[in-house]
């Protein structure tokens, strides 16, 4: 007897096996275990707008509004003056770029390093206590 | 019984009874997916619990863009990635060079005349499915056991659609080779 299957029958057999692969029964219901683990976790906080969020939003809106109002009501002479000063400042930066850039970079690096000092001190203290 | 959407809304507000009903409904499928990939009952059970605990903590972030069931599959898959560090890599390494797909024919192989033979073959193939590589087992499980579409699998696993198709194509090719080996062996020893 020829046991070989045609490619179509092979496909059919494979599809059949894929569709009929049995689902394993759960050894036991895990709902109780999950719920007991969940009880130790605080309930998820639903998304809510708090009063603080509202106050912050109002403050920001007032600040932005005040800036917009001021800019629109400045005397033209003052606007020209501001523009001139801005151009001068920009040129100053360009002229001093050669030393300004390294100083700012090192300054930033020093600042970030300084931020780690309290943590490192705490670690050192813990290490000594142990 | 209350529908899933209502249960979800209640669970999102912190109702643990509603969440327990959701756990009841989905645990079997999550467990089976984990079991298929990990091939270890205890680990699969542990992972299933972990999936629901994570789902509970992340529930406020669930916006309903996908089905809840698909969202759970995503969580369990991410947990599987943690347990099997090579799984994600093996999925992305599949590429998307598939030229054609195996046609999804109706499983009409099981006719009465060949009942016994087909049952034996089916059992052999079930065994072969369980012995596929972990990445193929994951894809096969998502496609056939959990009945996700190619697109849903691609979105869920964050893979290109072509990669998903390639993976399933190669999995079936492996099964076909296993079938041929089985056929040759049974031909030699009738």
C-alpha cells in the first residue's frame, strides 16, 4: 500500500492538526490566587482631574495671556529696542562661542555630577553602617 | 451574564469582583498560550497569574484600542520574552522573505475510510507542533488556538506583517517535513 500523501492532503492534514490541537485544561482555577495577590495592591486610580490640576491650568493660562497682552501693547520704540538688544546679544554669543561653549558644557557636566553627591554620600554612609 | 465591556468599565473603577469575572473568562486561553510557549505547566500557571496581576495594575491605562483579550495576550507575550530571552530575537530574525503562503485548506483529511490513519497522523502532527521552535509555537498558538488574524498578530508582537506570514509559513514547512519523515518511516516499516 502506498502511504505517501499528495501535497494537498499534506496541507489538509497539517491544517487539520493545527485546528484540532487540543487546549490544555487548567490545573486549577487561578482566580482566587490572582485576587489574593491583587488585594495587596492598591486599587487602580481612575483618571481624574484634581483641583490642583485646575488651579495650575488657570495660572498658566493667565501667565500666557498676560505675556501675549504685554507684547501686543508695548510701544513700538521699545519693541525696536528689544530687537536691537537681541541682535547684539546673539552677536556677543557668536563672538565668544570659542570659550562659551566649553564653559557651558563643563558647567552643565559639573552641575549634573553635583546632583549625584547626596546619593553617593548616602550610599557611603550605608556602606559604613553595614 | 454581564457583558465584557461593562465588566471592564467596572474593573477600571477598581471593582475587584468585575475583574475576577474577567479572570475567570480569560484564564484558560492565557494559560494555554503560556504553556505552548514555555512547555512547563508550573511556569505557565505562574505566568498566567502574573499576567492578570499586571493587567490589574495597568487597567487604568487600557483605552480599549484593542480587544481586552488581545491586550492580555500582549502582556503574556512580554512576560514570555522575559522568561525566554532569545524569543524576541528569534521572531525578528525571521525576516519577511516569504514568497507564497500555504493555502488554508479546509481540514477535510479526516474521512471515514481513513479514520484510524488520520487519527494517528493527527496525533503525530500534534506532537510535531509541540516540538516546533518557541517562536513558531507562539505564532501557531496565536493564529490557530487564539484565532487572531495575521494583522492582529503583527500589531500585537510589533512585527511586520510579512514576518508573521513568514513565521507561519516556515512553521508549516517544518510540519510538512516532519510529516514526510513520518510517511517514509511508515512506508519502510508497514
